C-alpha cells in the first residue's frame, strides 16, 4: 500500500507535468495574474505547454528507452539522465520561445515561470554529471518559489493565493515522502532539489 501510494504520487506529480499544472493554476485558479491573456488564449497556452513540456520530452525519453539508450523511463541511473534532461530543456525552451514570440500568448508571468523552469532543468542537467539531485524536488520547489514570489510581489493573486501556497506545500511534502519511500533519492537529494527549484524561481522573479 505504501509503495503504491508513493508510486502514484510520483507519477501524478511528475516533473514534466508541473509546468502544465502551474499554467492551469495561474490561468484558472488565479486568473487575475494573467489579465493580458484572453479567455480563448488560456486553454491554447495550456495545451501548448502540455505538448511541449510533457509529451515532447516524455516521448523522447520513451524512444531512448525503446532504443536501449536508457534502462528505464524513470531514469533511476544518474549516468543515463543527461540526454533526457537535455531533451527536456529543449522542450521547455521551445515552450518559452513560443509564448514569447506569439503576441496572443505573451504574458510576463508565464514567460518568467517557463524561463525559470528551463533554467532549473539546465541546472539539474549540470548537477547530474556529478550527483543525482531530485527532479521531483526541483519541480515542487520551483512551484513553491513561484507562489512565494507572487504573494510577496505586486501580482494581484487575490484571496486564492495563500490557499494555493498551502496546497502546493502539502503536495511538495507528499511528493518528497514518496521519493524517499521509493528509495529513489536520499533526503539530501530531495532537500537539495526543493532548495534549488525554489531558489531559481525566486531569483528569476526578483531579477525580472
């Protein structure tokens, strides 16, 4: 039961799904943060982000698995992670470029979010050459960092902001537990991931 719950949490809150969840949260959970986006553009942006940050790198990773380049799509082996992470960074970068070059999709907060996530993936790639940092931790830490930035900044998050922060904090704690329960990472790797993700999101926000 414990392993099943941990596997479920790891799959549902996979790092490749976090950008899509964040776009949905901003577009529909805190819509005042994206006033520059028309109603019709919001679902289109969500679809593009889902395709470019989940399906594109996910399919690429699956093809690497089928070709025998990696032993598992879960990427348990640190030495097998660089190429999938590079492809993930390219997908995230493509999503950022699409939103920045399409007037109907252009929103400063979305560009900040996707740009910081792309940077976090690049940092993960570089770290992976020496150490197996938790990508799940980085994804959840980035989500927390983004929400803290929104609450402390000048964005009109409304009363839903603190509730989203509490919800994401609870999810981050659950996902961290899941990664430890599956023995996919050590506590240090999970904490480092959370810290790196939050630091990149907060740093990008305050420098923007």
